């Protein structure tokens, strides 16, 4: 079969067909940046649009990734909301995060302070001061949009550029402190609902802006990382909404006609949450899911969640950082054998690839998919 | 007090921890003290064992990482320990543990949970916080004559800092004098084995390892 272009390969695989080979799209954003600009480049990572776009182009054009994501990190929305509300979070800009900042200092006896320091939102009065973020104005959101726009233009539609959007629970955990947030969800629902409302409005505006910036391709617009994870949120509808705001998802799907990529950022087995994942099928059969776990878990998820597209799940730390290239090759072969037949599969990491992953391990993924990932799979 | 009555109160306290009832747990602790159960017994039987059982339940059925019940349960346990603290008789700790999250990493939830679990088990924990300068780990181990150095690491670049701390321990000629325990998503059992470190992926797992280190049960 003749070699396909990335978008064609992804499109066929997404529809349940078998393209020339298994698509590969590691979550390489920070890793690529570190390769090009040094391991200590974290200070300006996501603050320098041009460098960030260059890193994205490099991973698609030079490394051979079929897609890339330009979403941002876990604090980006919390920072933007904090700035919009006139109470900037200490890490709003990483260059302000100096060794003198009080948040770096000794925190005292853990028995005397609630976990996770001194959050911005502690009371319902604090929550009342929160204002939704404007993606064109606040925090690093405008830079994300600019990067998506520029990367799309330079890649000329040949590779998929995805965005991202943090779940409410992730953003709320930063604004309120995780423990305090869960306590509020249980004991002080109005406080949580006020915070969640601002996060959902901010997320909607950010998703809309990412779509306007050209994010998407294959009907996939944004990642929704789930921080409570695949299983735990089942226990409580408040957590479930915080983790999976289906009303927001429905609105995005209806208004923009696009599917959603979700990322259950889970460690270990996730199949207990399968029934909950199936609820996604009622909303959008076009969702895709990237996750951790083992190859057997992923193969089962693919069967159970048809027609969703599944990606994963090379272990970012245990394998990609601490493993050898031959370990990586063996893991890729197992995933290709178990998950790739019949399409609907993108070879990927279980989460972002850490910046200290050896380049030879990343290269091993690409080499293995080129060697063993040709359809029809014959290993 | 009869054994049955004591068991009933301890079970009630454990239940409030399992349910993450941050208000009720300290109330039950006070009730237990008023009923005549010693602070030491409550710390061991209700809180330390309660934490281990909570993690066991979550690990088996849901999952530990990022689980709201774990956050709230550990917070409930922390509030119980606060109630017990003034009632504990002066005692020699099981061991001294210096614990922190290395420089460059601001994640501290897991480290604090480990600190709470170790304290509940009877260890003295010298908690350094998050984003801790690497040399501070060495100074504190020396200053406190700690037998265990526990490093919590979440940021994916954190393992390089662990390697640096190990180097610094060698330079200070202290590597043989302290057991080093690591945990967090940055590290794995494989990484720990490579450097001869102890590895735990839960707070109660850290307690088990710490007890083994000091020759306890």
C-alpha cells in the first residue's frame, strides 16, 4: 500500500478502517520543546509561541508524528480565571516564580495545615469574586490560541492539531485546593457550584476560541483530562459532573459539530469505569480516549467502546523514561498486536511523555510502528 | 471499658475516616478519649490502621490516585491526630523520617499524606514541604540524625533530582547511614531497584517499609 499522508491515515483509522500503517501521535509537547531548547526550557515553555510552534512542527515533520496537541498545561485555566478575577495565582507567569516566592518556602507541620497550602478560594465570598476567563485576554490562554493558529497555518492541514481543556475538577483543585474542593463538594455544595459555574463558562469560551483558531481535524477538538479518574467519580454525581460535564460536552458537540477527545489521566487499571465511559457513546460516538493501563485493558476498552477511537498507552515514566529501547519496542509490538487490527487505534503514550525520556526511546516508538505497524497487521 | 465497647468506638472512628467525614472524625476521637481509650491506642488502632484499610479498599475497588475519598479520609485522619496530639505521652518515636518534595516540583499532596500516615504510625516526621532545595534534604538528615529520607516526586523530571540527592548523600558520606525511600508518579519500582532505594506507591506502603527499615513489625 502506498504511504499515506498523516491526515488521511488518521481519518481512515478513525472510521474503523485500516490505513497504510498504525497512526502514531505521542503526547510529546513538552518533550519536543526540551529537545530543541534544552531540559531547563520549562521557564519559557508555553510562554514563547514561536518556539512552541517550532517544536510542534519538528515533532510532526521531523519525528513523523501524525498529530500534535497544543493545549497547555494543568494550571492554565485556573491562572486565567484568577487573573480575570483580580487575584492572580502565583504561577500565572513562570518567570515570577522566583526562589523568593512565599509558595516555595517551608510549609510547616503537615498536621497543622490542610493539604495543599493556602488556596485562592476558601469561602463562598471568595467564590463570588470569581469571573469567567476571557480566552483572548487572560493568563496564557491568548498564547495558546496564537500557537494553535500559527501551527495550523504552517502545517497546512497535513497533521491534526488538537487543543485541550481541563476538567472542572482539575481547575477547581487548583483554585480551591484539592482537599478543600472535595470537602466543599460534599459539605458546601453552593460554594462548589459557584466555582464550577465560572470554570464551565471559562471552558466553553476557551473551547469556542480554540475552534475559531482552527483546532480540530477529524472531529476532535479538545482533550478533557479527567483528574478524578476513570473509576472514582462514579460514586457521586457531583464528582461525575465535575469530571464529565456532559451538558458542556453536548453544547460543544451541537454548536461546533465536533467530537471530543477525553483523557482519563489514570494510573493503573481503569476498566472498572467502563460503564461510565459507555455513557459517552450516548453523547458522541466520535469521542476518542487516550489512557494508561495495559495493552489488554486498552484492547478491551476498544471492543467495549466501539465506535470510539482509542489511543495509548505506553507508560510515560516506567517505560518511556526508565525503560530501554528494546522494552519500548516490545511494548509497541504488544499494543499493535492487540489493539491495531481493524483500525480505531492510535499508538500513543498513556499521558504526556516526560522531558527526560531518552530520544532513543521515542525513536523506538516510531521505528517500531514503521516496521511492525503496517496494515494488515502480521505479527 | 469492655473490649466490645472499645472495638465499637474504634470502628466508628474508622468509619468516619473511610467516609471522609472531616467534621465527625475529630468529634468521635474526642468521644473515644472521653470514654477512656488512650490516645496511643486510638492513634495505632483507629487512625494508622484506618488509613491502611482505607487505601486498601480504594486500591482494590476504585483506585487510590486522585480519589476524593482518599483526600477527605486523609484530611479526617489529620484532624483526628490534631485532637490526639496533646494527649499523647512523651515517647521515643519509632524512627525519624525527613520527608519532602524536591526543588522544581510544587506537588505536595502525596507527601503530606505519607507524613500523616507515618505520624499516625508513631514516626517523627520532619516535613520539609514542596520545592525543597536539594541540599536541605542532606542538612536535615544530618541535623535530625534521621534514619529514613523519604522523597516524594510527582513532576516527571523529578527523578533527576532524586539522583542528585543521592549524589549529595554520597558526597556527604551519608549514603550508608540513611535509608532512602521514594514514591510518586515520577518513580517506579524499577527506578528504585536501580539505585537500591525503597519504593512505596501508597502512604500505608511507606509505613510498612519504614517499619521494616527500623526493624519493626
